[in-house]
């Protein structure tokens, strides 16, 4: 899929109200795409859904 075909969404935890800095993710069949919102046409990461689930599980278990 091209970046234009993906439905990107921003995390409400990635930025404060004064800055547009954010990580965006898009769900696609078999993969999760990750990019920097400040450089939308730039490089992006593509990881397996299972990898993303493990990452999110690890991060959420460490937040207060």
C-alpha cells in the first residue's frame, strides 16, 4: 500500500498542545505502518501486527 492509501492516525499521547510533533500509525492487512507526522512523505517503518502488539503490550505495562 502507498502512504496515500493508508488511514493515518495520531496518538493523543505523542504531542503536547503547542507542538505538531507526533507519531502516526496506520493499520494495513498484515502490517502496521509508523511515521513521523513532521515528515509525512519521508521514511516509515512497517512492522508485523504481532510485533506491534508486543511493543504496545510492553509499553502499556510500564506506564503509571
